[in-house]
């Protein structure tokens, strides 16, 4: 079972792949935890969609667009290595902070990021970092999964 967590305004807060991940979080009383299909969870996890909660209904919104020539694109287009490195540096800081607070489950992903060479990719990278990780067999966490 996968979960999406919303605040009291229906805004996306966090995601959890399973009951174990859900147990990592401490929620305020006014949060709503919704169980979702694996497909919907993956679309949010891979940054292909975002969502909000309206009453009891989850509304999904695609982060994909269609260029004027009909080519699909994501809102995540990394134009060069420096841009992606900046994103990964922020991600590494968030992972390290979580690890420092006892959440050692993120250590392997942090180790991967520490040794990853952004210049090894071809730019522009026309997909989210999370989608790239999934496509390349990297065990990763979306920032919404990091405690």
C-alpha cells in the first residue's frame, strides 16, 4: 500500500511507499493520509504528476506538457550539469540532515549522490531526476519521502 499525505488545506506534504515509510513520519492531527494505487504513487514519486486533496477526492495534475511541435516534455528540464548539480546538492543536504537525525535508511542514496558525476549525462536532460533514477535502476527517494 502506498500513501500520499496532505495538510489541512489539501496541499501535498509527503509520500510514503509503504507502511514502513509511513511510520517514519509524525503527523499533525490536521493531516490527511490517503492510500493510493502504486501507479498514482509512482507518478508523484517520479515527479510526473502533483496532486491536491479536495474533500475526499485526490486531484492529480500532470507535470508533462506538449511543446509547440507536439513533443512531450516535463517541467523538469536540466539544461546543464551545473543546474543538476545544484539540485543534487540541495538533495544531499536534506538527506544528510535526515541521517544526522537518525534516519540512516537514506545513507545508500546519499553515498550514490556523493559519487555521481553529473558530467556523465547528456544535456539537456529532459526528465525529472527521479525518473532518470528509476529508468537507470538507481534506488532513490523523492524529496517528499525524506523525513
